[in-house]
């Protein structure tokens, strides 16, 4: 495994662990939001099934690519947050 792959794997595992831990402590409004998204996701899949195959593919590709972009942005923000933390600790003289 290359250095970059190890780095990406570590970030993914840390991110998934943080999200899992966060979901354990969601307040009622956040839990409601997750429930609504799950219900809407099911409804959206049913609606997509009623469309012609070419339109299904367009929407499916759109949703998958949007989620992939969001995932990449989350990874970038995670790494940037770590870099910002180190920079801040240096400025404070802690490192």
C-alpha cells in the first residue's frame, strides 16, 4: 500500500469513527433530520424507479457524484483542520 493510500485509509477510518460517535450524541432535532433524510431517500428512490432508464441514470449519477464531492470535501476539511490545529499550536508556542 502506498503512503497516499495509507493516509486516505487512516482519514476515512478516523472520519467514520468520529461520525459514528457523533450520531450517538445527536439531539432530538438532529435525530429528526436524519430520520427525514432517510424517509426522503426512500421516496426519491421510488420516484426515480418510475422514470425512463436514461433519466434514472442521470439522476443516479448526479446523486452519486454529489455525494462523492461532499465526501472529498469532508476529507479535505478534516486534513485542513489538522493542519490548522498544528499551526495554531505552533503560534501559541505549544509545539
